[in-house]
C-alpha cells in the first residue's frame, strides 16, 4: 500500500469514528428527550406573549405536555381565552404557536 493510500484510509477511518461518536451522542440526547426546551423557558415565553396581548399571567395554566419537548398552556379569565403551545426540536429549535379568542360561555 502506498503512502497516499494509507493516508486516505486513515482519513476515512477518522471520519467514520468521529461520525459514529457524534451519532451516539445525538442518539442519547434523543433518548432522554433532550430537545433544548425547559419548562421554565416555555413558561417565560408564554408569560411574555400574554403581556404582549395585555393579559395577566395569573389565569394561565399548563394544560398539556407531550414529553419534555412540547408544553401547552391555556389562559382563561372568563372573557378571553388564549392557547399557547411551546415546542422544541433539533431541526427548528424552540418555537411557539398561539391562538387567541373569546371564551364561549
């Protein structure tokens, strides 16, 4: 085997080892549902959104959770309802979706 072939084989081997190590780390994070979103962070995002809409945070409560990566909150003061969903994943990061509306009473 020539020195160029040995060098190429060594580079390919190094690439495969580093790719395997990176995959193992990401797989362990996915197994733990470590998606970069914490409950405190989700609550802070919801409180900031409520304040932007002129609503107090007191009537807000967590209504849904789907593992560590998705948290749903509902604000209901008898007049207004406001649903917030905060989720996180490795591809899109932490994001929020909200649906303001009027209470049906």
